[in-house]
C-alpha cells in the first residue's frame, strides 16, 4: 500500500479517527451512564493519546533519532533486530 501524500486526505483521515473516538465514547456513555465509567473513559482516552505521542515522537526524538518506523508492527520488527 502506498503512503498517503495528499494533505487534504491526511486531515480527513485524522478527522475520521477523532470521529470514531467521539462516537465510541458517546456510545459507551449512553450504554452505561455512570460517573465511574465516564472517568475511566476519559483516563483511557488521555492514556492512549500519551502512548501514541510516546511511541511516535518521544522514541524517535529523544531515545534514538535513527529509529524510524511506520507503525506498531514495524516498531516491533525493528526492535527484534
């Protein structure tokens, strides 16, 4: 599969991911509207965003600038070498 080059399509893809997050979160809250569930959902969203930042920015910028990968599977393959 070729890399996505269009800036417009990249932005649309990002907006679709954000839409999935919000629709899923709303669905969970509607299914189980308890404060504990909402708090856990917010923690999950925060932790997932921080994990993404760590995996795709911190590792490359601060740990090993030569570490280049396109996704989690690629990262695992590179770390096994």
